C-alpha cells in the first residue's frame, strides 16, 4: 500500500462514526480531505454520503442503445448478405430481428453497468493509498488525508473525544 | 437470529473457507468420480460418433435437449428470484441471494454445454456463432436456435455480473482474514482494491439496482426463447402460443425448488443454522406453492385446448402421455409437481425445512420429467403415422446426464470453499440500527411537513 499522509480513527458503530465526522467538520477540515471507509453501506447516515451517481442510468441507457443498434445491424447484415427466403418470411424478417436487437440491447446495458461501476468506483485499484484491515471486522474509518502538520494533534484529540477506539497515522505522520 | 457481532458473523461465514471436513473430501471424490465417468462417456461419443446415443429418426432430441431445457430452466432459481426479491426490498432475502445466484451461473453453464454435446461433432460448435462461412453464408438469424446463442450469452453475462458485483466487498473481507500469503494474493486480486468508501458503496448499490431491473426481462426472454425452439416448429403439441409463459413458469418453479434444496443442504453441511432460518424456507415454500398451482394451471390449460381441438395428430400425442406408453412418466410428473408438494406446502405445519426440502426434491424430479415429456412424445408421434418411432436412452446419455447433476454438486462444493456462500456485508447491512436524528432537525422537518 502506498503511504499517504493521514490521520484516522477507527470507530465501532455508525453513531460513533457520525460523531467522528461531526468533530472533523467542526475542526474546519475540508470535505475533500475527509476519508470514510466502512464494512457495509451506511447511506442512511450523514457521514457516509457520497456524490450521487446520477449519470449511471443514462450511460446504461446509452449502452443499451449502442447494443441494440449493433444487434439490429448484425441481424440486417446477416440476412441481406446472403439472401435466402426461409419459411416464406421476408429476407429482413422483423420478428427475429426484434429478438436479436432486444438481446443485444440488454447485453449493451449490462456491459455498460459493469464498466460505469468500475470507472465510477475507481476499480480496480490494487494499491489503495489508505486502508485498514480492521474495517473488515466492523470498524468504520473516519480520517483526514494530508492534514496540515500543526493540525495533527488537534485532529487526533477530536477523533478520540468523538469515540474512536483507535487513532492511527500513516505516511510521514506515522514516523513521528 | 441472536444478535451477533460483526466478528462473530465473519467467523461463522468464513469458517467453511478454512476448515475442511473429511465428509467434504468424500463428497468431492464421489462427485468428481461421476463427472469423470461422464467425461469418458462424452469422449467415447466423440470417438465413436453420435450413433452411440439413443437419438435416431424420428426422435432426434432426447436426453441431451431435455437436459438443456431442464438446466436452463433451473438457472432461473437465482438471478431472477434474487432480482425480484431485491427490487421488492424483501429483507429476508439477504442470506438467500448468493446461494441462488450461484445456481444460475452453474446451471446455465451446464445447460449451455448440451447443444454442443448434442452436436455429435462438438469441434464444429463455432458454426452456431454469428460468423460467416468461406462462401459468405451466415447462420440463419430466423432460426430460434440462433436466438438461443444471443439469449443465453446475454443471460450468462448478466448472471455472472449480478453474482460477482456483490462478491467484491466479500473478497476484500476474505483478503483481510487470509491466513496464507497465496490466499491473500488471490483474494487481493479478486477484491480489485475494494476499500468500502461511500462512493464505492453508492455505486455498487446503484449498479445492483440497475442489474436487478435489467436481468428480469432477460431471464424471461431466455426461457421464452428456449420454448420457441419448440413452439416455432409445426410439431404436434409444440406449436402453441402458451409455450413461452408455460416454460417461464416451469423454469421459476424448478428454480425455486433447486434453491430450497441447495439451502437445506448448505444449512446442514456448513452449519449455517443461525443464518438460513426456518422463515426463509417458509417464505420460499410459499413461493413454490404458488408456482405449483400455476404449473398445474398451465398443464391443464394446454391439455384442455388440445383436447377440445381434437386434431388427430395432437390427440395421438395427447393420449400417448395420458394413457399410452408415456403415461407412467406423465402421472409421476403430476405426482411430483403437484400431488406431493401441494399438501406439504399448503399445510403450515408441514411447511418445515424438511417438508419444503422433500417437496423441492420431488419438484426437481417432476420438472425433469416434464421437459422429457414435452420433447420426446411429440417427436416420436409426428403428423405421419408411418414415421412414428420410439426413443430409448443409452448408457452414454444416462452417464452424461448423471455427470451434469454431479457437476452441479461439485461446482457448488468448490464455490462454497472459496467464497462465503452468504453475502456477509449484505447480512450485516440488514442488521443496521436506525440512525438517531438530531431532535432540533427532526422538529424542523416535522414543522415543514405540517
């Protein structure tokens, strides 16, 4: 894991984490410097609010349109490239074309969902800058990335007072 | 469930990944043996030619296509049921979804091998792909067999995605608890660097919502298309408009049964008694009951229409299954799909874990018979009586069929040793305490509402 300069507290339960977040906000820490990591989603709590993925459904719809267009073109080309009348149907038979178009529409939407999720979540990222394995045991990480040197003690105190079970530091702070 | 700490939940659900009992190895050896026997039978068929199977004029679709339809149907257990429960926000689904989604992926993979096995010359399987020959001739897109290619691949991709996405946070959890360097490395790769930031959680949830919406019509379309493999052909008892919903209902029916069976076995073998609760079996049992009634309705409607039409070719197949040579199989099917499960599932006292497992076991048998009875009697008694014939499966087909059931069990066993069979983070998520609201803000909200 690449070392990033950070100070963070590990909290037991969302209520304590909420207090930790409020303590950091009260200290005037900029929101983009505050980092939160949790073992499960806590979207009903203020500390775990994320920027909404408003674009995702639209991108998925676009993926579906691209997939459907591809399906239609495949169906059109394969039927007209070597025209054979089958079962009295027209060369460009609408019903089978609709089925292939539909299936590839859904495939396009599914692939786009996967891609937008990975890009939006910034995955894969096998070397995250900050992580603590205790998160897996139910702890919630609330911390500050790149805090000013002179603010470190204050942040640590605030996190402890808010109920952090442990307060840790990484990067150059861990050495001091 | 008694309130457990996150550490206890981790310990309970990660235990199967690290502790291996002697019983597990015996099971693994047993199912591997059957799979190897099936592979040998398949290689024998490849070496000797498709003539070693029992399929011959006029019955060209026998056990292999029965298995194809059966396994594709069974695949509706997971993704479809999981997606419906997810969208309905059924909180009891949390320990069930992964067990279900895994069935889909494995059943679909197994089902998709049967058209290839059935080909006789499997090395030419790529002819099924939308790919032109050297003369520029493409596969005929007006054939339902080609629709299968698109539908099954879309469903397989969707199901794998639907299964894998919620597994990523659990891979991270396994990574953090890995005891050996090799395991740590493998799960580090699989976890994709998941850290659990709000951004990641929000996007995962959003993606799962979209996938749940997208996968339901895909699942319905897959089995509709499988039914059209039959319904598009002017064969007695096949050329029916009811076939698509009839197949979809049957698929969900067999899928729920498979899910209950899998859950009952996992509960017993992996000691998940505190997670897979009687309420889960109760609820799934009710769903199975509804599907059993729906299945009977479809069977009745289909046969009533045939009987009223009184077409000579249709009636030949009709009587073949009601009173003729296939009638023992038909009435066994009715017994397995309705007469046994209905009272078990309808009477609350009988709808226990054992009761629902017994009902599910009979349904799985009944639904396999149903697939067989749709395919073989119709092909053996087509329009011209001079071409009527019979079908007898050979040892090759029986061995390969047994091998696929063993393959399902084997894959499931291997999966349960590598991935937590219950989604740990979703289970924990379902136990959240409500956030405490700031009284001042709460009062302000109430005033605003007023």
